[in-house]
């Protein structure tokens, strides 16, 4: 029972982080299309921080968005 509860909590955390990452990715793409360089840079930092937090927590980063891997590749 405890493992099931822990699994649900991990899944919920992963989904919340993934939703946050998707929001940042959308905002980042929009800022790039507007040529808002400083905003794009700040959103790059925010996305990198979310990814870092997910990795530190041992969460799966592959569920963020279909294009997240390309974005992450740009950050690393």
C-alpha cells in the first residue's frame, strides 16, 4: 500500500514538473519568435532549472513535451 502511494506521489510530481516545463517551453518559443532575447535567455534558465530539479528527484524528463528533447539539447 505504501509503495502504491509513493508511486502515485512520484507520478504526480513528474506530471506537475512536466506541465511546468511545457509552459516554459511554450513561453520560450513565443519569446524567440518575438526576438525577445533576454526573455528567451531567462526562460532557458528556468527550463534548465526545472530539468535539473526533475533529474535530482529522479523523475522521468521524457514526458515533458514532444519537442522537449530538442530544447534540452540546446540548453546542454
